[in-house]
C-alpha cells in the first residue's frame, strides 16, 4: 500500500475568508442556522440570516486558532467571529479521514496565541482513497461507542437528581411539607485558612489533604491529588480542618461561578478560598445534603461588590428540609447503586478511549 506525505497547504484550503462572521453577542439560543465557533461545544448558538452561511453549507473541518479545537461539520453552518478557520480539501481526499488525522496531532499549546501557523507546518499522511474511507468508517464506529458511553454517564448523573425529586419533592417548594431547619442548625461550617507545609500524596494512611480550589476536580481521584500532609500533628492543622464527608466548595472570587461542590474523602485542611459544611448526623445524611446543595446556585447568595465572597452568614440562614433519616439513608443506598454503575461506565469508557487511540496510531502508519 502506497503512503504519501504532503505539506498541509497542499492538502487543505483555508476557506475562512469571504464569509460573514457572527459576533458572540449576536448568537441566539434558537434559530434556523447553527453558529460554529472555536469553543468546545459543537454549536455555539444560532442565527436566522441565510446570507451568513459558510461556503453554501458544504461539509468542512473547523479549527480553533486560539483553542486548537477541531470539529467535523457536516451540516450548513455560520462562522463565529474570532479564531475560526474553515478547512476543506483541495485534493481528492476523504474529509472525515482528514478530520481524524488532525485530531490525533499533538500541537504545541501556545496559550491564547494563534495556532494555525503551527498546523500549517504539518505533513499530512495520505493513504489511497478507498483506504481513507475504510479507516474513517472504523474510527467512526469506535468513536460512536465512546459517545454512547458518555451519554450513559450523563443519564446516570441526572438519575440521582430524579430520584431525589421523586422521593422528597422540590427543595424550593417543599411540596411534601417536610420539617425544615436552617443550614446552621443542621450542619457545621468550616472556613479555610493558610495551608501548612505538605508533601505529595503517595497513599499515606494518616494525615490531611491540603485542598485548594484547583484540587476540587481531583477529589475522588486521589492518586492525582498533589498536596497532602503526611503528619496529622502538623502546625495549624486543627484550626482549619474539616472532617471526611464534608461538602467543600469555593467561597471567593470567580471560582464561585463554577458552582463546584465535592465530598471530602479524608479529613482536610482548606485554603482561604474554600469552605465546607458537614451534616450533623442527627439531622442529615451526607448524600442527602450533597444532592440538596449540589443544584444550589452559590452566586445567588454571594456578597461583595468587586470580588464575590461567601461567608457563614450567607449560608447559615438557608432553610433545608429534613425528611426522616430512614428515608435519607434509603436515598443514599440508591445513590451508591448509581455510583457503582457510573464506575462501570467510566472503566468501559477508559478502555474505549485506549482502543480509539490505538486505532488512530495504527491507522496513520498504514497498519490498520
């Protein structure tokens, strides 16, 4: 089988010029024609002006000049205003094959610099056209399996909320007229402070996690947590520790807008940008509190004119309904069952990701 390598500009035509570009401020939530920009979402918004269609709606590859996002677009679309490169082949080649080839490239990350100049230096691996189509079909099938797993995970994420509403009703309207308490009555609050010295986590059995806002995504995947204090007697540890099974969240600055909440898996020390609430066992079960709190918009109660901030006084007066603990524990059992299924899906998705990477690697070396 013959394999060729051609310069990027011999394979791709940049057809970005000459199209009407739509500024983000003009996006609509609904409309006749989707707008594709350099963001992560496939479609960023909509417009109704047919004159904005890019290239009469022909399929194309869209490259984010700043973000390095690569999208395969097979429907009529309009261009976003900034950093959008529309690419179509100038030779006889399978567009989906070229899309997968670009996806597997490891372009350098130059921050918010423009990256198209780096993409133009690439040599494109070209196989015979029937082989391109065969490879594209194989990768399509493998990618479709990954998509189904992600969709299953998303459904499991929403299932927990559905179970909560079914068992307890809306936390806003409390239609089942459960007894209510203030959050201060039903939980304890923990505020962050200066972190003591720590060491990298390596499965130590003792000690505290040292948590920053950037660590919130690592909770539950502790093998990647980069800050853990090995010694429970570390100076300052007792003054600002929260117990395992606390709901931790950002309390300062733009991080509040992320609305992230996580459950601590070990006694933890929080930095000044975090705070936590711990359910009093006579009032609340942890998973019940977490689900009640997970959909709560932190920004809606943040104070501060220039820098948003949350304090105990903002959270303490909030009313939380408190159904019987037996029902809360039953809900926790349902959550555990859902989480078990999620772990199965996550493991399967990881295997599919590895398979897809292997297929790509072999495909563009002519070994598939």
